[in-house]
């Protein structure tokens, strides 16, 4: 089945735990990407009011993802900064 299967009881438990955590992390990363795509869609339509109203939600989503370690704090800050700059240029 697996080439390097865990052979102690604690290692087998860790394999199970890592599999569960991987699923959680994937769903969180998907929420993060979906939020960014939604904001980019708003920006493509050049709708400043919608973009400004969605910005706090996006910021909140990014900080939640950052807190759990899915992305780093600088990555989240960079994304927020770039999006804010785009909104201001609308």
C-alpha cells in the first residue's frame, strides 16, 4: 500500500491527524483564493463602491488565513496593499 508506512502507534495516529489537517488547510486555502478572485472580479467591473464594501470582508478573510498559518502575514499584507491601491486608482 504505502512504501514508508508508519510503524509505531503514535506515528500511525499522526498520519491520520495530518490527513485530516490537510483537508482543513485545503478548504481554508480555497476560501482565501475564492475571496481574492471575487475581489478581482469586482475590480474588473470597475465598481468602486462594491470594492470598498467588500474590502473589510476580504481583509478579515486574509487575516483568518494568516492566523492559522496557511499564508504568511507579509503575503496577506501585500495582497491587501495591492488591492487597496487598485481600488484607489478606480
